[in-house]
C-alpha cells in the first residue's frame, strides 16, 4: 500500500481519478495500521505483572479466539477494498509508471545543490525604501509617531523592518529598542512583558522591583527567588493595567523604538497604545501589517511605507540568485533556454518575493531543461484554477506546487510542521526526534556511523534548501540548524494540505469553542478522522479561562489518534492537568506514538500511562513534577512503574522539572535513545540495559560506574554528567564512551565541595574528533612541570566552550585562541583567577561570541590588532576589577553588539554618553551598533 502511494504520488495532481484513489488507499493504509496496532495492544495486555497482569492474562486467553477472528475479518475487509480499487483502475485504463515518486532524490546530492552555512538574504531593490524608512524613524518629532510598513503577506515587510531595525545608525539613534511579534492570535500580557524585559535598564528593573516588594503575595515570592529571575516572574504575575503602567514609566524618559511585527487589528493597538503615550523627542513605534486601515488608525497624519512588488527583471534576478548560487560552476549555470522558461514562470509570481524564492527553491532541484519544462507546464496548466479558488491565487499555487514536488519521504515531514502555532520557532532536535517516533525516518535508510538523527538533519536541510522552511538560528557550529520557522503563507498551505489528507488538525482554546467546564474538555468539532491533533493555547479574552486545561473530548472513531501536541510556550500560561484528565488521555488514545504535553503542570503521571505501548516520544518538559507524595514527606517517583510497559519509547524529555527519582521500571525501556533531564536520580535504574542511549542528560557518574554502564553505553553522542570525586572522572574518561570517539557534546560538572575537587588530566578529550561542544564546571589543574597544559587537549573540532569555576591561574587565551573552529567562548565564575588577559594578533580566527563573567581578579585586558577578526557579540558581566575597555577593541570592526551588565560605575561612565557628553572610552566603542547597559 505504501508502494502504491509512493508511485501514485507524482500523478495525483494530473488526474482527479488517481487523486481520489490515492485518498482511498491512504485511508485504507490508516485502517490497516489501526488494525495491527490494536491487535498488538491487546496482546500486550497479557504481559502485565502482579495481580493486574494475572487478570489480564486470564482475560486474554478467554478472548483470544474472538480477537483473532475479529482481526482476521478486518484484514479481509481491507483486502477486498484494495481489490475493488485495483479493478476500478484497470477498468479506466490507469496504469502507474514505475518510479520513485515526485522527485528523484538521492542521498548523494548533485553538484548544484548547496546548503548555506549562513542565513542567505535574497533582497532585491530595497535601497530606496530603506532610506525612506530610516529617515522617518530618525526624524525627531515632539510626540511619539507610528510608522507602518503595509503590504500583503510574502511582500517582504518583515525583511524590510529587520534591515532597518538592525542598521547601525538606527540602533545608535535610540536609547532602547524592542522587537515583538504580534499576529492574529496574541497575548497582550506576553507582548508587554517581552517589551519590558528588552527596554528596562538595570536601574529601571531595580526601581520596579523595589516598588512592588511590599505588595502581597509578591513579597514572599521575591524573597525566594534569585535576582536574575525576579523581574520576569514579577512581570508575569501582574495584571495588564499594571504592566501598561510599568512600561509607560520606563519609556517616558527614553527615546525608544518598538517594532510590532505582523499586527492585525485596531483593537490590538488600542489596548497597547496607553503604554506608548510618552517618551523622549523622536520616539517611534514601527508596524508591519497587512491592514491599511490600522496604519491610518494608529497615525492619521502619516502615510504608510509600501514595499514595491518586484518588476519582471528584479523577479528574474532574485530567481537566478536562488536557483544558481555563486558556488555553482559555469557549466552548470543558467542557459538561455532556462532563462526564457524562468522569466515566464516569474511573471506568474506577480512580483511577490516569497513566491519567487519558493519557486527558486523548487527549480534548484531541477538540473535539466526537460525538468524545467515540466514545472513550467504545471504552472501554466493550473494557474487559472488557482486564481479562481484561492485568496492569493497563483501565489498559493506556486507554494502548493513546491509541496507536490517534494520527494515522497519529505512530504509527511513537511506536513508535520502544520502542528506549530503561527511564527513559532521550532527546535531541530525536538522535531527530528518526533519525525523518528512517527516512523518518517527508517532504520534501513542509515549506514555506517550515521544515525537516524543525521538522516533527519539531511531531510531538514533539504526542506530549507527548497525554501519551504526558514532558518531562524544556526547551531554553535555555524553549519547545522538550531531553530526554524515557516512563513505564514506557507503555513496556511501546509495546514490545508494536512487537513485534506487527514494527516493533522489544529484546534485552539477559543471563546467560541464548545466546552464542557465541568470536565474541562474541548469538543472536537470535526467528524474527520485526524491522525494527529495539535492544541494551541487560548491567548485572548477572559484571563481566568487561561488557567484551565483542556483535553480533547473523545468521540466514536477517534481512538485512532497517533499524536497529540499541547502548546504553551515557555509556560507563560499556567495550564494544569488533573489526574482525571491524564487518565482520560491514556485510557482513550491508546495508539499514540507521540505525546507532547510540555509546560502542562502536573505533579504525577497516573498509572494508566502504561496503556500507551506504542508511545515513542513522551514530552514532559516543564511539567513541574516532583517526588513528594501529597500530605506526606515520603519520596516516590512521579513516574509510575507502569512506564516500563512503554517498550517502544525512543525519547523521554523530563527537563525543567523538580528533582525526580526515576523508577526501576525505566530499565525495561531498551529502545530508549534520548533521556533528557536537568536533575534526577537513577539509583533504582539499571542503566547498563539502556544500550541504545545516544543522549543522556544529566546523570550522576556514581550510577554509571556502579552498574557498569560506563562500559556498555557505547552509543552515547551527547552526555551531561556530574562527579563527586576526581577518581570518578578518571574512570569515565578511560571508558569506551570516550575511547570510541563518538561524543559530539559533553558537559562535565564537578559537584561543589570544600575544598572543591579538581578534574584530572584531560588528555582523553584529545581523541574526540567529533566533539564540537564542551562545558566544564570545576577546577582544571595546571602543572608547571608538565609539557602540556590541560586545555591543550581540547580537540580542534571544538566550536563552543564554557568554563566555570576552573580556577585557572595562567592566561588561557594563548592556548584557546589556537582552536581553529571555536565560535563561542564563555568564562564564568572564577574560571580565570589571573589579573591580565591577552588576545593575540590573528588569534581566535572564527570566534563570534565572547563572554567574560564574574572574573573578580581580572584587572587588565589587552586586544592586539588582528585578534578575533569575526567577533560579533561581546558580553562583560560582573568584572569588579576591570577598569576600562581595551584599546584594541577599536580594531575589531566586525562587532555588532556589546552588552555591559553590573560593571562598576567608573567602567560604565567611561563608555557611556551622559547628557550628550562622551565618556573617555567611548571612542573605543563608537563603531559598535548596539551597546546595552544593565
């Protein structure tokens, strides 16, 4: 059945009959999957332990004949329907050609394919508009003005706003600035909190906290929290009116620039406006919006900025850039025949940059004239239909065409993105782990040392290269993806396709949803058998309802659900799940493969979680689970022993919870590959049985050594480990985990003691040639008689290094600056205890971000000319003895951002411009676009 779907995939848009048959076979494939998984579920019930297991086994023996008969009947029914479809195709003379689906995609990409290592910018002809917009923003008018960028989706409004927002002269013109995304669904409180965090100086934060300290219940809350998190936590606890008041007081003495990206309605601005009534002369608010009425409503005296549509020549220039990158050899470049076809296709894009870029991503996969002609023919054949049936007409059609051209194996990966809310930044690792849990990446597709995660990265890079996915952040290597998003027009198309195929449906907590307050359930309003459901949080209306948690109400036929996602970004809204609600999910959705309930608060999981034997991904990030039994001081795991039934579980995410004692039953999860957490106890778990583990965060070395797991967990790629003694470190460093050289990310933490234990010789790190990220907490010994400093053993592959409490006496810069691939470096909390630090000429050739924090002995810092030629961000925090900025910083011309936090008054005074008077060191930092003080 899968082979039929793969073969028919490239034909269904040319023939309505094939499209209908494909839909029927897809439904039958789902039915067959349900029959098999349900039978396996019934068989699994007879494997239980204890009294429950005995009862289940007895019941299964009694019902076995009936279950076999019922399953056989269902299979025969499916076979009969397949035969009917086959005969129908023969009757109409439809025969599918052999092939690989919509696109011949091989693991070895042709020479024309390029995966950019840095975010590409495809911007054409914006110079005049940028100059106009900069002039408007930097005009000093007495009152605050609103400047609007207006245009349809995909026209480049956000691109234009970012260009101006990040401009050096614009940044230097304003005292503070903030960028917030609004969209159609937004929370006023979240927007206000986000702006306050960005624009409030350290002094502002102190004043606001002081003003609120005497208020209850804030007083007791503040006493318990660390200073760094107090401000955000207090803001989140305030009502909308108080937040507006706080923001107004912070902004009234500043010249500010606040950008509201993708704001839709007059009502949204009317609720936000009271916070922006004052400000120093020249303060500005910048909108990007599709609503021209909003622009005139916000500022009746101004005229909006409208990015122009591309001319045909500009459109072709953009398409050529995207389709034929500079790296492509001339013999593989554009021919006159390709240019003729390309220019004709560009006309169908109607001057919209997004459509041109997506078309370019599609054509970049086509290397022959014949393939270009096929795309050209598809656009011409369906253009009129697109124009008649869709709001964005041909533009939507080109986006849809880019989907249909995806290789068969990439289509479910793309449709999976329809689960995410608008403008959501999704994390690469999390997404790929869910793809694997869904079965989109098969074990048979990998070879050698390659993992399924590696294949998943290739899939994601392919979607990026086709411009249906946008990279929002690269990882620490500068090569891989860390976070992505999709444009809202692409998202609309993705949601539409996912619904058409019953692949995934999106629900929201909205006021007009049919709800049952007594059971806190959300009624499914569609009779369509969605395989997956994503539930987005309620983000407007009565705040009281925000604090309720909704689960889908089961209807007949809904037990087929394979994935359930709840979205609650960063726990901004406190949704709670009761044990009854948990039981509801685990009892009724027993075929689930993915359950993602991140940031949904619950103290303990109910025993019924053990029913989900097909579960492969369980996301409990930020669930606030703990080990304390209610009303007692006893400790027991919030994860029940029945979790041992989840034999297929691949990923268990327990990060951002309280200390958890993991149950012994976890030892049964022999397929587990990713065990993620911040702090948990494994004393009951037989770690050595979890031989497929690739990610283990965070584990005590004691349990690795005691269970001999240190010799058996040879597949680890990412390890975070805590030590109590130097001897434990020595055992782990000599283990196969390190000897096999597979580690890519390593965090080693020496637990605090008096005196603090130090690391032993770090020479084993030198053999880890794939290691790109290292974080070391603890003293690093320096033997003056040794030929090698301990830091010299760090491998050349390293891209990110964090040192904390290292207690180094010798200047480490002379060693670290020789690492050829180092891009991120952080010294924190007594990592260096010397008084002088020197960055030599030509040192740190790739370093982009440098952070120096809490180095209380550092008095002098020297930067030689030619050092750190790629530096973009410099952060200085709590350097109590450092008196001034190094003179050599003037020669670091690439730097874009300087963050100064809790430095001495004398240091800040030398750098700052106060009442128009430049400090003594301002000349050293004048070239830096963004300088912030906290």
